[in-house]
């Protein structure tokens, strides 16, 4: 194991673009008052990242003032296009989104779930004389110490073992010709965190690389009573097939058009719509940034569409096919994946344990997607078709599931998770849902077509919306809390060990940022093109075929990751961000071709409508993070004060 010397540049290039300011968690030599000391940190310590540059970019944006503030800095630096689009291809996952047994990180092959050694940097800090030389020694008791001599203002790089403490010593040359020796113990802690649950847990609504929109129109059919009609919305950049609805010209059936599939939005797990923007990833990443002596290994298991029965305990239909590689038809049950991962980790480390689980689940169990569909679809032929397809749920149906099924399902969930956490579920951090339909401190959104006019049949019904919102606030969310915390009489066999740690501090913030929230600071595209009156799109087919937008901006000017007042994706957002072909819907709702009427409707909601934006997920991460710190007995970080990030010079959106 050779000793590496030389410092990591504080302005390392990121992807060949404009460098960013990268504050190190180690102090610069001589910058801090006090005696000479050794400062060290684990490099690239969020182990899902293959490349240290990606970790450093997040470390630069994280100033100790929260994940939301960090997300907003990253959004500005990427001009609202999204930071993850350049990181998604550099993760320790394969093309299907599964973790490999080994991952090559910064040129070193590592066992992902149970690494033997970790890269660190060490530096002499404090009152180090200028231009002094430092003689380093690292002794882990297994063979001769590793040694090197460097300038003291240079970082030393070395890999150290996790299963033993390494004693680092440095002799610092003093002006009088003598040397001062200081020492430090280097002990690695690797925290294993699993992320489990449904679409909110996975990050639905926020593809790592959003869809690239074409300014021209793409035709969809619409069913009307006794006839059909056509309407146009922006298509996908690079699509070579027909954009017209003429059956004689239509390209492909279902998702058979390889050209169309190649242009899908990019998720690091297309099967489950897992996203780097999800709150579970962001909380685990923030924990790694804050703690230089701790590595965080994240085990991603959450899957969009999951219920406790389907997805958690059994397989689930895949959400979407990836742009490249093979298409998996279904996901493996999350509990099966958890067992598989822990069994694999313990082959090389019999003491490897799970330190915490982050969990959000329950909304699909009471048919929340059906409640949303019922709210936004007005009386039309489409409504009749969707009713026949079983797409709608009403409050009475949801209440029955809440009373009849959810308590028993939660009991099964607790029993399954308990063995993985030493028989105590305190380290299951259950992060609840924010109400997506609130604004101005808790007022219910008024309804209408604003934000939902991407499909002609969509129109948020104010009466149904209020009914569902009242159900969510008054019955569903309180019931979830009671089930997670064992406050329901008889819900838990042992309330002391069955009680999960419940997080809901973010819900007050969501009461100001629902799907109808607007502000003068919203992006220009949102203000000028997504109109509150629901007339955002050109209704004349002859005009819309060339340009479906009524505003003077282009479809490609939409910025999915710009900061905005709403933290909840509208149907318009979902279409303009993900435009998801509905692989995972029931066979009765599968489109017959790319211009099919059902595809036109599902494309607007299936990619994350009424799910948190990246800012919403960041707010959820901020709520979960202090709880995660406390359970793991880790300190809160001090606020870091540095200059703003330099803007990242990114190329135009391309595939």
C-alpha cells in the first residue's frame, strides 16, 4: 500500500468546466491559531460516488446552513438544469441501478458494502513555520510503518485500514534546526444507511438527467364522445420518427421505438425512478460532508410505486426503461434486496451491521395516486376510460384501506425490519409526507387548470381537492404518525422496541410551498408560460404543430431545477421534466403507440406530478438530518462562511 504525497487542489477542475471554490474540512497550514496538530479526513467519503470531484462539488456547496441552501446554490451554478446530470453516470451502480459487489472509486477497486481500506488526506495544521519540511510516519501495527517527507503545506494521501487504528506522527522542522513531533490516531468509521420506501423515498419527479425538450410540437390523440381529436405538446429533442398523429405515419407501438426510448430521461435506477435528488440520498450525503472521519455507505432500496405488500415484500412492475442497456420488467422486493446486501457484506466482515434506515411508505397503500387522478381529471371521455381502468380512488376507499389494511401491514413491516437493527426500531427514521396542496401557511390551493393544462382533460377540482386535503391532514397523516410511533392502542407488541423515530418538522414549510405556490422570483418561463388561467398552450393544431407554447419563450427554456415557490411538481412540471412513458401501468392502460390518448395523459403525471421538487426533497433532508445525527451520536457542524460558488459553465442541454 504505497504512500501518496501531494496536495488536492482547492480549485480542482470539475468535468473540464469552470473551477469551483472547494473549502476543505481541514484547515490550511498556519491558518488557525494554536499548537501544531495533525488534521485528517476521509476522501470521497460518500461512497456512492465513484469520483472525488463529485463529492467535492457538494462539499463546496454545503456551508453548514442546510441541504436546502446547498441545493439552491447548486441550482444557480447549473442554471437550473440540474447538477446530477453530470454525476449520474459516475455512481457505484450498474445500468439497471443495482449495486455491484465491487466498485472502482478514484482508480481503486473497493468492496462497496464492506471496504477493507479507505483513502485519507493528512496535513500539519496550526502554527507551522513557513516552508517547513514534515517527516511523516503511519503505523497500523501490520508491518513496517509507511514514511515520507514533504513540505508541510502539502497534504499527504494514504489508504488506511478500517479494522485497526493507524497512528500518524509528523516531525515538523522548526527554524532553530530542531523538530517538533505531534501524533494522532486515525480510526475509520463506516456508517451503513439503507433508504427504503415508495416514490417519495426514491426521489420521484426529479430525474437525474431531465428530458431534453424539442421546441416543436408532438401530436397526441384525444378521445371525445364518438370521435377523436388532436393536440400538440413539446416533443423530445432528437426524435426521428413521425410527430404527427396519422396512423399511417406513427412510429412504433408501445415503447417499441428504440429511438424514442433512447431519449428517455435518465434515472440512476429507471426501474424504480430513484434519483440523486431524493431526500434519503441528500441526508446521507450531508452526513458524510459534515463528518470528515466518517464514511457513509448508502444502500438504495426505495422504489417508486411501492406499497408495503407490493414493492416492499414482493416485486413491482418497472417504472420505465433506461435510455441504454436492457429493460428490467420488474424490481426485486426491497426486503429481499436488504437481506441480500447484508449477507454479501458479512461474507467479508462478519460484524458489518446496518446503522440506520430511512423510510417513507404508506401513501400508495391507501391509493394516493388514485386520489390525485380523481382530483385533476374533469368530466370527459378520458375520465370514463380511467374509471373503467381502476385509476381513481375516492376518500371513502382510502379510509377503508387506512382502517382495514394499513395497521396490519405496518405490523408486518416492523417485524421484518427488527432483526436488522438489533431488535429495536428506534433507528428506523420514518419521514412523513408533506401536504402537497397548501399555500400561505396552510390555505388549500383553489383548483383550476393552472399548472395542469398540459393535458386538455386536466382541471383541479376545488371541492374534491379540499375533501382529500382534509382527509390527509385530519386522518391519514395522524394515523401514519400513530402507527410509526406505536401511539395507536394495540398497534405494537412492544411499544418500547417497536417505536420508530418520526420526522415531521418539514410539514410546516410545505404548508407554504404547495403545487399552486407562485412568486415574483419564480423563473421567467414559469411566470410567462405556465399561466394561472390554464391557457399555456396553443390550441390551434396548425400553429401548435410548429410551436405549442403561447408564450414568447421556447420549451427548452424550462429549467426543471431552478429555485421556485412551489416545492411540488405540477402535471406541467412532470411532463417538461420527465415525460415518462408508462411502462408500469396496468396492461389495460398501456398505450397502443406513441401518439395514443392514454400515453398523452399518463406522460403528464407518471413522471412525478404532485411529488416534491429537488427543493422539497432538500427540505425533507434538512428535517431528517438532525435526527440522523442524534441517533448516530454525531455532532452538528459549525456554519462555514465562504464566498459564493462560481457559476458552473455547462454546455447546452444535450443527450
